[in-house]
C-alpha cells in the first residue's frame, strides 16, 4: 500500500504533467513571439520550481549562442541579447555540441559563464539546461536557473526536456509567422508604391497625350501626301499609347479590389459628361460620332462618382476601340421601375453570342492574343462590371453577332424620392 508521502509525490507529478499539457495547448495557439517567450519563461520556473529561466538560440553562422529570453529579476534584455555566449567553455555550448542535458548543482562549477552574470548583476548558483530540438537538429538551449529548494532531480530534467521540445516547435512556428507578416507588410508597401506610381503616371500622361492626339488628328486631316502618312503613323502610335494608359489605370483598380465606396446622389447626366470628357481625344482621333440622348439625365443615382465614372469610361473605351474609324456610338437612358438603364450602343465589330458573358472575364479577348488587331489586356470590362455590381447594379452586353455592333447596358438603382 502506498504511503502518504508516495501519494503526495504522485499527485505532484500528476499536477506537473497536467500543467505541461496545458502549456502545450497554449504554446500551439500562440504565434506572437514576444508573449510566447515570456510564457515559456514563466512555465519553466513553475514546472522546475526555479528562480529564473532563459532561452539561447544557436547562431550557426557565427557559431555562438544568443539570448532571446530571460526573466531573472532586473534583467535588461537588450543588454543580455548583446552578449554572445561562446560554444567553447560554456554550458550552453556543451549542451548544443553534445545534444544532451546538463545539471549544475554547485555554483563553483567553472563551466558557468560568469560574464553573463556580471553583466546583468545576477548570481547563478545552480543550473539545469536541456537542448531544444526540431527534427533532430539542436536550435538552442532552455535553461532553468537556481532551484528554489534542494538539488535538481531526474524529474526536473524530464519535465524540462518535454517543455523544451514543445517550446522549440512553438518558437519556430512563431518565427515563421513573423517572417510571413514582415513579407506581407513589405509586399503591401510595394503594392502601394506601385499603385501610386500607376495612378500618377497615367494621370500625368493623359494631358500631353491628348495634345498629341489633337494635333495628329488635325495634321492628318489638313496635310497631304507623305506628311499625311506621317501624321497617321503618329496618330496610330498615340492611340496605342492611350490604350496602354487605360490598361494602367484599369490595372490599378483591379489591384485595389473591393474598396469602400464614397457614395453621393449624382445626376446620371453628370456621369455621362465626365465620361465624354475622358474619351474626347480618343473620339476625335478616330473620327467617331458620339450621340448622347440626355432624356432622363436628371435622374439621381447614389454612387461613388469616381468608380462608376471609371466603369462608364471603360465601356466607352471598349466601344471606341472596337468601332471602325468614323463609326458611331450612341448613349441613351431609360427609366424602368426603380432603376435607370444606361445604354452604350456602337456599330462596331459585334460579339458572338457565345462570348457575351466571357468578355467580362479578366484578361479575356474575343480575338486570339497572337493575331488580334486591338491592343489592351482585357480587364476594362471585368472592372466595369465589378464596379457596377458593388453599387447593387448590373452590367451586361447584347449583340446580334459579328459585324453587327454591340450594346452595353448598365442598370443602377435610382435614388428614391422622399415622401
């Protein structure tokens, strides 16, 4: 029959093992490195009944150990982290090299690395250190310092080894998570710089390009012979550049993804006028006739002026691009129940019936990318639909087939009048 002392000892061991189980659950659910290290220090002292604890990680390049955590009273962690622990002549170095735990019961043991004690004004009287391993590779040392009562025991060694194994995995997971966070932050900043550059570049290029298109169109009409041919070449190059600028602008909106909308009541006519202004130079360069029926233009829609304007401009750019020189585009509005329909109709190349939905896919082009005559990446319509849908609207296309023109319809909810 077990004695009372044996029962108490079993209860204590059971409590420690339950605590190790609790620690394992907490370590596996924490990916923030600083609180994780602090928790490991507290758990080490509690489980081994010691005054202090520390973690040193092995720097393979420098072949030395570095403190990453310690909780001895009054410890300046920044000062401690700056003190390298050599592999030769230190307990930590021996633990890493030999991949085994070491107990120091006597403070006179010469293996205790006193420069650390002197730097942080601490006295190591006893020490238990165990290797921290991941897949058989020693990554560092977990130390328990100054046993509160009596000497270190084999139970202390076993319990600390279990904790060290748990801590090694948790630290590696936290370090990987931290590396991912830093990489994400760097990518986010890079994306912002790229987005800002695209916005500034496309804006700054529009004005000089508009002048080039205007003069090239004038020269093409007024000049004769070789001069006219040169003007045509300049005009075609300018149109190509205009397509690239539109792609840059569209790409920026595509990368922004779903953003918050800054809604306000806007007359539909104001949206159309803004889109007309955006495509004016392109209309003039291609000699396209733009007819706008402003009936119902006073109707109000609650929209983000910039984003719906981008959608409408994208649709007009698409119509101009696929309409031959001197073609015709018509914009008309129709009220239907609680919404307004904006129709953009052209007499261009048309769309095959089986492609009426696919044209809204990102990077899709009706013509084969190796042989197509039109420039562009094929994202303008997908962005336009995304912008319209974000406003609880709809965008679709209608066409009787190739060479029979196309009609794009935007349906937006009307601002309901107050009763």
